C-alpha cells in the first residue's frame, strides 16, 4: 500500500466523505398574503448535502408560525418537505418581519444552528398570467 496510510479510510478509497450539512432553499422567506386572508401556507425542502445522516430539529420559531414537522433525520444527500403555515389574523395591511425559524442540525458530535428569517406583506396582491406557446 502506498504511504502515507493516514490519508486513507478503511476501504482504502482515500476519502472520508463530506460531513453532513443542513441546506435551506433560500436565505429568507417572504410571503405575500392577500388582504382579508388570515393564513398562508408554503412548502420548502430541507436538504442534507453530506455523505452522512443528519439529525435536525426546530429550536425556535415565531408563535404565529406552525410547521408540519418539528424534527427528523435526513439521509445522505436526502431531502424532506416541510410545510409552513403563518397565521396573520389581527394584522393590519403592511409589511412585517415575523422573526426567524431556527434549525438545529447535528452530525456525529458536531452541532450547528441555521436561521431562516421570515417576512410577510399583507395587502393587495396583483396576479398576472403570461401565456406561453412553444413549438
């Protein structure tokens, strides 16, 4: 076997793999809520970009936010859908910073926290649709 041995793993492939890491879809979430609605829902993926399983949990979140799952385990290179519901009853039209959802992720003996800021706009939301024709 070639020297130095300490650069190899037990299978002699020369790599220990990438450590598990929690990846969020974006740096922040911004919801646009039509005036008169009291709730908004959005779904997004949590992803593990590493070669090892990753345990995650929600450490804290705003009181008016509910999440479909509060914890779980992501397999290597796996992903999981989370659904987020925001209750804005009692809010007047305007733009609000609701706070952040703090995720705690752990792999082996390493723990890390990742924050996802959450903001919303309540008011008139204009929707336009563009027709697309392809050949």
